[in-house]
């Protein structure tokens, strides 16, 4: 019998990292999601060797109802235990396999069978930003991860780190493609689900899923495909918007001798508010000359004209449904939308380039200290969930 459809939502990339872990499951269920995907970092759970802090994990467990499905993306980010010392990004290979093994086993055991999907890092082919290691090092870590997850919870599925736009949009033979080709060929027995992230033109969804299946079939197997992230539109979909951002970034970096840090810790992010980094300077200049920016770029900037905000919302609502239906029609049964809401309520930073690129994708906002302001895409997700409920 074919598995039931699961619609989920991601609770951002840093739950409990920039503030106390807040309540979000009631709001997530209210948008029609029965599955939550949440990130947990090694640094959050084991800040010092052998010293465990379960506040974030226990805060999540306390919110769960028996019917809730849970997907945990485990990031190997640690100031003391990994190749690149950081508490945030990028995750990197463990310097001690036994320490990593113990961490994974204790984490899975702490959840006590409540997690259906365990994922080893995220979009590892995006090297330098989301994984500071090689494909072979990722294979090595995935094998350890899978053994420990399966030993602690035989019912859970192991998810391959998400396959993102960098790989899906690139030709065979590109560096991102070679990364996943290496992993698919060497670690087919170490994962149960192939995670595909869908952000670009909805019309590309069938092709992206087909490429993932073809990659696995080239090595003689085919695992379940899950969609760990989907949403849009993205700034990259609009040539004029992308060109304006690229021009501003090139100018800002050309006049600066500063080299971006390899690792981005939580302290580094806070420091950006004090030190004007080249990327912040580039975005600031876009805002200083906002009236001359392309309409396509202004849609993604803070406080756009009402007609542009409405246009962006209409496109986003339509694309959310299109991506979901195309993925479901291609056999996907687990589909997770990016993302529920901004990480911290009341915090805004228009000069953060990540906010410019991804800030408009949240399904809800904050009101009076809690996630409560549902956006148009949130209402559409709720409607979509009602329509597909019970579908085969």
C-alpha cells in the first residue's frame, strides 16, 4: 500500500540558537502541517566534551502531540569537535569519530522514538557554506550517522543531506553533481530517503525528481524521494533582480580587502551588526538607492510598494500549489515547506543578504511575542493541506 501524504513545514535553520526555544507546533498545525522539520546542532547538545544540554531537544518534545511527525536535521557544527570550529555554519567532519558516534547515539535516544526522519547535515554539495569537507568525508560521516541512528531506533529513516539548487540546476560533471554522484555511488546502503529541495520554476519539478531517480538507478537502486524544502519565488528567478544584486556585491567586495570568514558562528552573525561587512554594505547601498532598483528586486526588499508586495504574494501562492501538486503527481509523499516564520520575533535586519534572498518565504510572522501573523502563503498551505487530506 502506498504511504500516506505528509505535508510539513520547516522551523527555520536555527531553532533555539538566537533566543529561547519558543512554542511553534500549534501554529504549524494550524497551517495544515502534521510534520515538522527542525535543525539540531552538535554545539547545542554537547557544548563541551561529555557535557550535554537538552533544553532545545526537550522544548521540542514538550510541544509534540502523538500524531505529529518529526524530521530532525543534525548539523555537525561544534567549536571543539569538528574540522572547522563553529557553533553554527558550516558543519564539517568530526575530528574524532567516536565522539561523533556518541553524540548521535545519545541524541537519537533522547528523542525516544519520536523522530521518523534523521538527516545527516543539509545540502552538503554547497561546500564552504553548508559543508566544509569533501564528498568522501561526507560519505564517511553518513555511514557513522546511519549506523548509530539505526542502532538506537530501527523504525526511523535516514535521510541524505538535501540536494539543492546548486546541484539540480547544474549539468552532469559539475562540482555539485560530482559530489552527489560520489555519495550516491558509495553510500547507497547508508540512507533510506533522497531529499530534493525545490525552489526554482515549478515547471522544473518533474525534471529535478527524474534526475534524482536516474542518479540512484545508475548505481542499481532507487530509494524514496522526499522534498525537505520547497517554496518560491526566489530573487534568482528574476534576471534584472539578480543582476542588480550581483553588481552591488561585486562593487562592495572589490573595494574591500576583507576576506569572508570560513566559518559563520552565532557570534560572527552578531558582530555583523557592528562591523560593516562587504555583503551588508552592498545591500545597504541597494536600499539607499531603492527607488532606482528594478521592480523585480524591490519585491524582495523590506517595505515594497503595496502593488509589488501583492504581486509577489500572488506568485508565491500560485507556485506553492504548483510545486506541491507536481511533486505529489510524481510519487512524492513527504513534502516540507520552507519555512514557518522568522527565527526571532521582532528582529529585523534589512541589510542581511540572506534576509533579502529568503526573508519573503516565511508562511507567518510574529505578533505580540508569538508566531501568529499568518501570511497569504500560510493560508494557501492550510487550504492545500485540507484538499489533499486523505488522498491516496
